[in-house]
């Protein structure tokens, strides 16, 4: 059973930066697609970024390209999301997600909520103007 614990959320002003972390445990598969999602009040949960644990290829939503960077430290089983140039519209609950995709697997070309079976509890990001 994969467990995911996010940290690093907070409140910042527009233009500021935050780094989210997701500590993972309980891995049993040879590969996972790891993703960051966000959900604002009254909106659908959307994929922000994704990365396969055994490849460097990444996915980014158009709205965050050039501002957010997903990375991983496989030795620490930790996923990161570096966010810079934050905007008020980035305000949301951010969730870490994982799905077993045994090697040689990959993430979906366009990740969706239904592609992931493991979720963290979320961390709030609030960006004020």
C-alpha cells in the first residue's frame, strides 16, 4: 500500500515561490507514475505535472509550463514541485498522486484523476495579489 504525505504549502504573495514535497512509502512495483494535482473550490481536480519514477520525461499543464518544475529524489522516495512566479489563480489544494506502472512503463500522455489510485491528504497553497 503506497502512502503519500505532502508538505510545503503555505501563503505567498503573487510572484513568490514555494516548493512542495511528497514523501512516499510502501512502494512494491518496479515503476510508478507520480503526479501533482490541484483543486480549487468549486473546480475539478486537475493535473499540474507528472513524472515516471524511472524516466526523466515530464508532463506539465499549459497553465504552469515555465513556472513549475517537477522532480524526484528516488533515493529518498520523495517527489517535489518547485513553483515560481506564483499567481493568484494557482491558489488551490495541491495533491500528490501515484499509480503503479511497472517498468518499462510511463505516465499517461495527459494525466487525469482517474489514472491514479494513491493520493496524499493535500497541502494548501494560497497566493494573494
